[in-house]
C-alpha cells in the first residue's frame, strides 16, 4: 500500500493526513527535479518519464509556475552539458525555495 493509502486509513485522520501525503508527494517531485538537474550533464532529462509529472506538480501552485515550466523546457534544450546542469539546477532550486516553509 502506498503512503497516501496508509494515511487514508488512519482513524479520525482529518485533513492533516491528506496534507502529509501531499507534502511528501511534493517533496518527492522536487527531489526528482533536483536529481534530473544533477544528471543533466550525462542524461537527457527530456527523456526521463518522471520529470514531466514532477515538474507539473512542483509548478502547479507556484505563482510563476508557467514561467518556470517554460524555463525548464529551455534549459533542457541547452546542448552544452555544463550550462544545462546549471540552468536546471537553478530552476529546481527556485521551486524548492518556494515551498521551503511548507515542507
């Protein structure tokens, strides 16, 4: 059973149990983006099937989410490995910083 399913079965869990699952999912998404950015020198993050959903989740509630998704797409298109890693790491960091108090 996944974590959300476990928390859903907590008696009298209330909203806090659903918030924990959402926070864990968001934390996982941000970590996925950070990992993709670190590996972008050797691995094309555009081919990683986990990155798209992670980016969608992490940018959904961000006030500049659409801009950050567009910046990520431009970063993925950078052909030089060093600048690609730098740009994607910067964007992942901006997303992480926005949720710092929530996670």
